[in-house]
């Protein structure tokens, strides 16, 4: 499925004319101006899976944020939105093949980290309550409580209920399950599977962060199946050789000027992995 067909960024000449026209000399940065034009990138044409590859500072995240803002899709975390961002967005254009659905969204590393932090905070709250329940159980089970009036009836019920149970059974009955059964990598993978639904445009900014190689391969298969069978389109910025190997993905290399479309096996990051393991090939025999 293709929702977003193409996206056009302002050229270097257009940016120069804008900056010259406003004559704002009090700024030392016009971000996001001059970022993508520095790589001679003025247009992207999309497939069901399109990947933006490049090193730090190449403009991958900037491109995703600009596309998300222009397309009006949902996001959770704030991002580096400078004073000139609205001006830049106005100079961009997009072309759609299908209407962009409401469930479309951009997912960044900050979104995933916030999700894992929320789980951690929830677990800490559960642990504190568990400690309080342990104390409450021991106090009720071994107390010398005697009912003196009808006002003590509820406390009597609580004591009798406690004495009929083991400590672990009592705590489990009063406490929700601890969600810490998931590791950080498992939680991150779960976040993607929860947020990515059917029939949507999804922009993923370095989704491999926090994922082990095995989890990255699982995510790659999940994205492949979502694009193939569930009407999803993906635009992904990544360094991951596993995600770069997605069959049929169109890969833009933002490390070269001008930006070009390349095969994943031609990319420097992938070649570095290949050369490393090739040198150590004998050790795997």
C-alpha cells in the first residue's frame, strides 16, 4: 500500500531566497534550512517500504519530522522544532496516492524510551505496595485481635481472611501482576506491535534502538508482513543491517551528495559488518 507517493523539500536556491528575504541576522541557525539541501536532497519518491540511511547529522530524523509535520500525522514525543520550522514546512509539498489514515503516526526513540520508563515507574510502585502488603499480612495473621464491638466486624473479617491464606496467595490477591516480566528489548518490541495497526502510514526513527539483533530480525519480519498483508506503508530511518535488508525496500543513502538510491549491500555500514565477520570467519568454523 502506498499512501504517501512523493515529498518535495525546498531546494538550496529556494532556501537562499527565503533567508535573504527575511533578513534576520540575529539567528546563527536556520534549522531545518540548509540540512537536507546540503545533501542536494529535494525529493523523495516512496515505495511500501522506504528507508533513509545515513550517519549522524545526515538529516534522516529531520526528514522524518518534516514529513510527519507536513502530513499532519500523530506523534507522542516533542522534537526539535525551531522558530523556522513552520516556514520550512510551507515550502514543502507532498503527493498522496491514498488518503492518509487517522491511525498513521511517527514513532521515535523518545517514544519507546518514555514507554519503558513508564513501565519502570509502574513496577517501582508495585514493589512498594508489595512490601506494604507483606507487613500488613504479618500484622493481621499474628495479631492478638479480639472483637469488642460491632465496629470491629470488618477488621475481624480481614484477620480471618488473612489467616486462611498463605503470604504469597494473600499478596497475589491484592496486587496486580508485575509487568517487569519483559526486558527493555521485549518492551520496545511490544511497543511497536501495539502502535502499528492495519492500513496506516508509519514513520519510524531508528527503531532498532534498545533491540537486540534477534529482536531486530523479529521487527524486520513484523514490518515486512505488515506492509505485505495489512496495508501499511513505512518510511524508516535506520543503521540496522537487518532492517536495511528488508526485501523490496527502497533505500536512500543520505551519506552521499547528491543523495542516491542504493542496494543495502553497497552501504558503508553494512560493508563494515561484512568485512569484520569475514576477517573472523575461521573462528566460526
